[in-house]
């Protein structure tokens, strides 16, 4: 069995989660050697939660998983395959954990990154603007879905995350065999649609778990502090941070005098914080949006069943993180 590597060496990528082998095209092989795509290997898909959970795989793992699915459902659709591989190249260090701080938006950043790769793509007869149109949904493709439907991107994410947290009831390849991907998004029989809704709710509930709340809340606080900090020159600008990897961001946070102490504490002892809902002082954490798209049955998204929806708190949800025995953070 070949190594499940992420380099595309010898022109083949084998995804260990989906058990799919992808014969890579020349442009895909070249993209896997580009700095923008290789950078994703050093961005945790789960963001700050990777500090305190088993969900430690990278954005590149997910992007290659989506490429494998795209090649599985539409092997000859070059635009779809390249969009799948490149759809996350704008992600910030720690992924969604720092989204929105300083106006940072990974979708907008991603479009700039893909556009910067235009010469490489052009060398293989590919128009960067056409790939952007697939990524942002302006060109209908298997990456899209009807409103409320389950996108292939989220299908890959829910199953991969479910595997890392032990929520799966079957092998991903078995689930894949029972779904189809069409103009509606992911479609399935009623039983499979409910199972996928369970995975979506499981991932949503993870957003409210202590391990996710504390690490994400404290990291957002640290990055916000870093951006506002006054130093020898100008404060750190968002654009200076947007292209960093997780380890590079750690290096900055651990060196800066305004963030060094709490950054070290977050790495060494995340249990140094408590989660409270009735305190005014501390680090605020807020959840305003969840990804809850569902598979279609008969052309219509099933929606999250009421018994599963009842497992989630009402939005927006807010709490405060407070250092134990050390006063306010």
C-alpha cells in the first residue's frame, strides 16, 4: 500500500479517509508544490481547538479530501478539481478561529491568492478567473448546493471531523457509496440523510465544548491584542498576519510582550481558564453561526430533525473565559 502522502509524488494522491486514489493532472501536481498550497499543511483545520483536542489534521488534508471527492464524482471536470484543491488557500492561521478580526475574511483573501497564481495556472491553459467563479459559486458545479443543502465541502468536513472525534458509525467509504452529488448538492436516502445531519450537529455541538471555547476565545483575544499593540513602529497590521502559518503565528505571539504570558499559558495549561456565563470581566466568546446544511431527499434538503436541533443552544450564544485564581484575563 502506497504512503498516504500529501505531495502528489509519482502523480497519485491516495486519500486514507475516503479510500480513493486520484491520478493527478500535471497542473495539480505543480500546485501541490506551490507555497500557497503547501502552506495549508501548517494550518490546523480545527483552528485553535487543535491545541486541546484530537482534531489535529490540516487544511491541506481537507483540501485533498475534497479533491478526491471531486475527482470521484466528476473526474473530467478540471475546473471543479482545481477549485476543490484551491478553495481554502485564503485561510488564516488557525483557520476560522481568527476569522473577522481586523476585517480579515478568508474568502476574499483566497480570491487574491488564486489570482496571484494566474501565471502558474496559465502555463497549463487554465484561467484563474474561471476557478474563482467555481469557488465562489458563480459557476454552477458539484461544489454548490441548493439553499439549506449540504455542499460537498461540508460533507467532507463533517465526515473527517466525525472520524477524528469518534462520532462515525461506519467507514467514510461506506457513506460515500450511498450518496450522490448533483445540482442539489449531496443527496441521499432518508436514513443516510439523518446520519449526515447527526454528524453536522455533532460538529456544531463541538463549538460549545470547553476545549473549543477556551482555546478559540483566548486565541482570538491574543490576536486582537497583537493587532492593537503599539510597538517600536506601527501596530501589527492584519495583512502582516494573514499569510502566516500556525507555527509562525505562535512565534509572533510568544515573542510579543503584550501576548507572551497568556500565549505560553494557553499552550501549557488551557485548564487555567474557567467558562462562566454570568461574569462581566474576562474574555468574551460568542457563537453566531453554525454550518447545518443537510442532504437532499427528493430534491429538497431534509433540514435538521427537531430532536437533533434540540441538542443545540439558541444563537447567539455567549460566555466569558476567566483565569482561575489570577483575576481577569
